[in-house]
C-alpha cells in the first residue's frame, strides 16, 4: 500500500457516468479518479452496480452517458478504437470465460501469441512460471472440465496476468477461493504485478481493507471513497458491511 497518491498521475478519470438497461438505472452519475499504481477495491451491497462499473471501464458495457478518460483518451467516445485500449487492461471475469476445449497452458498462451506479443516458446515459458505462482503446474495439460471452481479461477487470473498490462481489473475474481488461499495467491501475484494499477471488486471486507483506496457503492452511486480507517469513521454502509462480516462494534 502506498502512503499517498496526491501527486501521482491520473490513469483513469470517470466523469458523471450513467448506465441504464431499459428503464433500470444501474449507474447514477459516478465521478472518481484512479491514479497510476493505485490499488482500488470496490465494495457494496449486491446489485449496487460494482460489476457494471468495471465493465464500463473497458466498454464491455456501453455507458449511457458520461466520460471515461483513460491515459488522456475519452474511451466512452464510440469513435475510439476500444480494442487498442483493452490491450492495456488485463481483466479477470466473475465467471472465468476460459475456453473449455483448450488445455490450461493453451488457454494462457493463446492471446499473446495471436496478438504477436510473444512467440509460442516465450509464451509457454511465461505461462509455466505463472502456473507455478497460482499453484497449477500439475494441471498444465488438463482441460478446464477437470478443474475445480477455484482452480478455474486461478487459471483465469494467470491468463490475465500474462498480458503484462499496466492495469488489472478483477471482477470478484477471488470469490471461489477460501481466505487463506486468496491471501497466498495475492502475495504471489503481487510480486509479479507490483506497481501496476489494480481495480478489484470484492465481497470480503478483509480483501478490501488493505487497498490504497476503497470505493463504496450503493444503488448505482459511489457513496464514499477512502482508506479502511477513514471509511470506518464516517461511512455508514461500510461500517455495516464491516460489522456484518467481522462482528465489529458499530459504536
């Protein structure tokens, strides 16, 4: 965790972001800044708009209105080549999105080879190193159907990390792991992606509390942001989540 991002350069600036599905307003005017190298956690009640917000950041969901400035470019502008900017983001989806007909190693190496980022041999070497980090070396040649839910999640994480992107987006990507496995995996991954910007949706207060900044969402709104201690002192929703998960006193 970095002491202060006050003077750090902006990486993402969201301005008055709205997203509707028909008559349902899912995001209601979110404005916030994420700095280069910052680790941001999103937490809030189910249905508060966390995953939709993340998916808007790389336009997997098209914003209804508003601006998303990424590296100085408004990627909410539909004339922007969004594929070019997506290459700068590694995203781990809530439901894995791995290829069931391909082996574990091929799931990881496919994209960097197809995009010309590295040769097949280079990709295999990096993939094997990542599989060791996530504890899947012995599953190298298995198909995903032979993996548990937690193993599929670790595969999806390794596949994203191989992109060596400046920003990583984790959409509740550790939910299938028990707390100790998640802690050990995060420690192993942080050695690989230390200093990279990370945006993490989580349901666990213990996973959110170590972030540089925590965004608290409710009803499609960003109701507060700050460190764990700052939010405990002033944010009712955050305190209620903390109390419900830890038994902490709200007084």
